[in-house]
């Protein structure tokens, strides 16, 4: 019998009784794919001020003041995204969908890994970095992870200082209207995406798996509370306690890449 056997067993029994399970995931789910989280030690917001780097205005100000710091950071992030693949946690969720139990994955991650693992109904409330959105006509274009990274790396290598004009040269051009496109991710202060769909999924699920998120960024952090209020059981998997303690029915203090395959086995 492994660690947290009772909790894993309890989670498995809730899921096997459920017909409509929803997932609410955060950066922790991709940690085992080599993508750093935001708020853990060494994470992006541990190294940079989110007000400086997490808003569009702040990021542009950083480009003026700290351009030489941003290029190595960007390359480091590109390396992490390039080397990443769906981990056993992502794959277990794809399996749970194939079993007919999991209906919706709501994620705050913009790394595309839930889709690459095989989940088909993925609501990306903070967008997807491998999708471009036209600043002028709103047209979106899916670029794909490896081609996107290859293209950006090539452009980056030809740039010495990553200032404002250099960063605009990294942008792709809209095929429809020839305007500049930007990565379709949600920065602080910007509108989250597909929230009506996310709330509907939370209200209609009979269990919600809350995975690898600290639960401090709103409005996404309302979703587990919404699900609980609508009568769903809340299963939290996270090595550290998160902000959802008061609505949690089962808490498994493990990594998702270890816990989810164990839950499925049960
Ligand atoms: P955080 O960095 O705030 O939290 C990561 C969570 O993952 C923490 O609770 C960790 O304990 C947990 N964790 C770490 N490793 C794990 C593992 N192997 N398995 C399971 N859990 C693990 O990331 P998020 O909650 O996703 O916003 O952050 C929410 C939002 O804040 C992000 O979407 C981003 C950021 O600003 C935008 O991009 C708009
Ligand atoms: Zn356009």
C-alpha cells in the first residue's frame, strides 16, 4: 500500500460514481514537464515582479529599462517549453476522458499540454501562447509549439538588444488584414477567456479535480467554489495546501504526475 492510499481510494470512488467530471488546473500540473510554476521557488513571479512583467504596460517598460535581462529569460523559457511534453498527469486526464468520465478541462495554463495529451474539450481561461491573435481584427492562428519556438528562436538570435522595436519584429503578421499579431495569452488586467463556458462546466459537474494551482488568481479561483456550491465534490491534488481548503472534500498532498495515475489505477 502506497502513500495517501485512503485519499487516492476515496478520490477514485468519487470519480467512478461521477458522470460529468471537470478539471481545474494550474501551473503545477506542468511542473513535471519541466515548465516552472509562477509562485514556487525559482518560478517566474519569484524572480520577477508580476506588476513589471505580468502586464503589457509593465513588460514594455521592462523592455526599455531591462532589455538585456529579458533576452536570456525569454530563451530560458523557450528552452523549457521546447523540451516539455505531456507528463503522466496530463496523460491520465486524457485517459479519464476516454473512459467517458472527464468532460471538461478548465486550465489556467497556456502551454497547450492538455490538448497535446489528448483532451478534446479544453477551456484555456488564460489563453494559449502557441496561438497568435491579431491586434486589429481579432483573427487567431494556431502556430504549433515546435514551429513557433523554432521561428521565435531564429528571430531572437538575430537581435542583440531586446528593446521595443525588436520585440515587434518577433510578432507574426495577420494573414487576413496584415496587422501585427500577439501571443494569445492573458496578462494581468486583461479579460480572461471563455469564462461563461468555464462557469457552466463548474456548475454542471458532479466532481471537480483541482490540480496544481495555488488558487489566488481571480476570476479563475471562483470556479471550484462555484462547483462546490452547485453540489460537486472537490478533489484537490497539490503537494502544498492551496486556497481551496474550505471547499475541499478530498485532499491528496502529492504531485499530479504521481497521484493521477494512481487514482486511475484504483
Ligand atoms: P502558481 O505558481 O501560483 O501555483 C502552482 C501550484 O502548483 C502551487 O500550489 C504548487 O504547490 C503546485 N505544484 C507544484 N508542483 C506541483 C506538482 N508536481 N503537482 C501538483 N502541484 C504542484 O500557479 P497557478 O496557480 O497556475 O496567470 O497560477 C495562476 C495564474 O497566475 C497563472 O495562470 C498565471 C499566473 O500569474 C496568467 O498567466 C494570467
Ligand atoms: Zn487581422
